[in-house]
């Protein structure tokens, strides 16, 4: 059985993953953080994402890989992203890019089955989808990059659903630019 990882996301000190307008311009990672993300994705068995993240990530990284633009770190991520199995949960999409597979039926049930069938880590990304998977009690690990930024408002990393989550810190890495990469495992 695999582990479901609540996607490696950048989070502000005050707990937001995006500003009030959905902007994430403040999240551009320093090289060392980007390298960590590259390795984490490379180590995953698969990535499951919601429609919003799919529409942002897949075309961007696919086009970057094809064009050869960007730096070495970006091209490395584009290659890793191109090769990893990617699944998309959406109630509105009827087709997805050839590098992805559209999840049919109930996404949470599908993800629970995928977790049972998979050896290795599966990242669940896109705040709406990841929050639903979290609410179903399927998340095993939280990974976040805590950035030295305070937005004062925006879109929260966690849903305000009144659920307490007891976690154990299983990894911590500090980076020169002030980012702290955190990994917490759910206590069961």
C-alpha cells in the first residue's frame, strides 16, 4: 500500500498558499528548494491533481520541456514531470493531455483504491482535491515549504473544518533564502 502525500506546496508564515486573487507570484523557489521538489516528484509513484492545478501545471511544463527554455533546474523538473504518471480529478473535463489520465467516477473512491494498489508515494495536489482527500482521512504525509512571507490574507492551506490532525515531524530542511521544507506524518 502506498502513502498519500498532501502536495508539496509553498505556504506563507500566516498559512496561505495563494493571495486573495489566487496569485502565487511570491512562491518562486530558490534553486535549492527547486532541486528538493525535483527529487521529491522523481521519487513519487504518481501525482494526482485537481483540474485547477492540471490546467496550470501540465501545459506550462510540457511546453517548457518542448521548447528547451528555462534553466537546468527547470528543465530537470519538466523532464521528471513529463515522465511521472499523472491523474486528473475533474467533474467538468472530458479529456486531458496525453501525458495524463482522467479519473472516472468518484475521485475519492478512486484515490483510495489507487493508494491500496500502489507501492510508493502518491502526491495529491491542488488545494480543493487535496482537502477532499484529507477530509476522507486518506492523507498520510503533509509536505510544505514554509516561505518567509506574510500575506495578511488569501487562500488558506488548510480548510477550516474543525478537524484536529495529530502529526509527527519527520523531516525539516532549512534553506539559505529562509524557506523551511517541512514533512509531517499523520499519527494513526
